[in-house]
């Protein structure tokens, strides 16, 4: 296994926490960071994906509870379902009020509760 850094875990948990924020808090967070909303929403999902790839190593190191894996997989599947050019409308601040993002937030919060 490649050398792991706790910073990688912190970045992953931060992306998970941001995905679980209420829609208005997500919109505020995004607007403070940049005017490139779609890019930031995409980056948030990509940050989660980058960390998700490391979850087995995090579990092996004892940094994450293995029970969280199922919840994380459900969140990953939801984000995958929202991906692609045909879903471009889902990656705007206005779209944060849509059912797809409600599901992301719910799944992210459920996964966060399983991490310990």
C-alpha cells in the first residue's frame, strides 16, 4: 500500500461533509469560493470520488469504520447517476433544490454517521 496521509482522510471527510450540508449552506459555501458554480459542484463530487477510491486503505489503517462502506457506495452510485453531459443541469446552484441533490445530502449524512 502506498504511503497514506491523514490529510487525505481529512480532505475526503470534508468533501463528504460538504455534500451533506443543507442546500442553502451548500449554495453559500459555493458562492464564497467562486463564481464558477458548476465547476465547484463538479469538484466537490470529484473530491469525494478521489477519497472514495482510498476508502479501503483508510479502513485497513483503522481510520474509518468498515461499516461505512455500504453507505459510501450508495452515495457514490447517486453521484454517478447524476454524472454526464446529459445531466449538466444538475450542476448549478439552482439544481441544489432538486430531488437528486436531496438524495445526495441524505446519503452523505448517513455515510458521515457511519464513519466512527
